């Protein structure tokens, strides 16, 4: 990991740059796949699955029998763990329900807001080197709580043409209605346009690599909403001399092992802490099964020394991390001052992996600095807020003139007439 001491503010953007390709680098490939799927549907899906996943599938819909066989293969202890995590995730997201907002803004003018579920949602679950069945819980559980009628899941098959048994178990547990063995750009395109077998959805959720992220962004051009741009994982830790270097290193590596394009950063006001964490990272790397992946991610990562907490917080807010861990004596300063982060973890005994799996918060979060404007997935992500209003005779008499004056000032005579004709009748 590169150690940087007291960087000038002018170069913060450079040292905080993510190791990802730009949209321009990827969009051409994504557009090509989208065009193929839109025109040729399932036939194109099959061709891309053969090309990218190295398997030929006669049918990409997961059958009920496949699900039952998969579930039977999972150890009972792991099933219990998945159920426990689901329970915590459901508890946290169910608590996010809000009641109807109802107010009389003016006598006779009643306005209210209610929430309705998005009818059809698509969930993308990454596969590859680490099938993320935990992401099924994070997306399908709140979708089920929200009341989404159709929950469609897509995930890339392995070379045997199967999905991880744990993904199928979590999907069954959370009420997923259809599961398809299709991944990458082609999955997002299928959910965007629909094919002979895969339904078009109204909103697509889920993390993925850089290609999936750009594919989701392209989907919005065709009238499909997305949760957020959620690409390669990232973590920033702020730690002082009160922190445990071994804990900090383990948290950095827990994100580094996600993928070679992940990024982890330590910011500290202690040079001694930076040195200790650097040594711990080297030692812990030696025994990781995914060492090759983590090492490449570590090459993209930074250890940044600054002289005071104020500067540290400014750098952190400029970076806008997906995950932010606070391991300092004055944790309140950072808790109160953080403005841009997807999810915050506080104290020595709050590892980021707790949020990834079982504490209850959602792990589908904005990356690449998008935490400056986006929230992570939550219950409201699966709901739409609809406003209603009902105006009585007294109400239209009370606000009618206001509407007339404003409409006329904007030059919209028909708008004014829609009120004037009613007021004329009421004043007869």
C-alpha cells in the first residue's frame, strides 16, 4: 500500500482517484450487447452465456426441482445463519415503514401522501469468484416487505450451468418469484427490454463489476429505473493510536478480497498506526485464500497521514466512501461530521463484514463517490411515494384566485380557465 504524508489539497483528487475505467471506456461494449439482446432476446442471451460463462444452457429459468436439490445440499448450520441474518435485515427494514402523511393545507384543501410498492423489480446477484448470496437477502427481503408483486433474480451460472445453492436457498426464503441463470451486461439488458422468458422490470437493483454498473446506467435511457450506480467495492478507515492495528488491517483486507478493482484506504493522524497497519496487512495477506485478488486491490490502495482530525474529515468527505469505519477516541467528531458515506461503522468491534451479512443494515451501497448524492438501498427503494388531494367547494374558493393569478402570469390561459369556470359556477 502506498503511504502518503500530508498531501496538499490540490492533489487530493488525484490520490483519491478510483482504479476504475471510465464510462466512455465501457459504454461501447455495453451498447453492443444491449442492441443484440433487444433484437434477438433469448437467442442472444444464450450466445453471451456461452461466450462469457463458458456454458451452454437449454433453459436459463431455474426450476423448482433445482431449487429443492440445492437447498438439500446446504448444511443446517449455514441455513440457520442465513435465517438469522434475514431476521435482522427484515427487522431493520420493516422499522423503516412510514405512516400516511395527511394535512389540510388550507380550509377545504386536503393533501396526503401514501406509498405503493414497485410492481416488478429485478435483482442482480454477482457470481463469479464469490457468489454473493448475502445480496439476495439485502434485496429480496425489503422487496418482499414493500409488497413488490414480481421479484425477478438474475445471476451468472458456473461452468456446470448452476447457481450457488445458497443463492437459491436465500431466494426461496425471501419470496423471489423467478430465478434466471444469466449474468453480466446481458442480464441487465434482459431485465431492461424483456425476452421470451425473462420479464421486463420497472427497476433494477444490485451491485456488480464495472460493466454491470455501466449497463445499469444505460438501462435508464430505456425507461428502467435503477437503485444507484454500485460498482467495485471500497472501504475507508480512519484510525488513531487507540485503534487495534490487526483489526484495522483485517477490515481493509475484507474489502480488498472482493475484487482486483476494489480499493481500501486508511486515513490516520498517527504515523505509528500507519506503519503497524502496513505490517499487519502484509502478515494477514500471506494466509488469505484469495491472496492474489487482495494483493492487486492493495496495489490500488493508500495509507494517508494527516496532522489533525479536521483535515482527515475533509479528505474523507471528499472521497465519499461506500463503507466508512471509525476507530478513534473522538469518534463523535467523525460521526457528527461525516456527510458523504454509504454506511458507517463505529468502534473496534464493528467490522464492515457485520454490515455485509447480519447486523441488519443494507450492504447495497453507492460507490465511486456517489454517496455524495445517493443513499444505499432501503425500504423506500422499493416503494413510490404518491400524493393525493381532494378540494371541496370551499377549498377551491379559498385558493382559486391564487391559481388564476399564477397561471395567467405564466401565460397558461387554459390552466386559469380550469379554475375560473368552477369559480364562476360557485359564485352564481
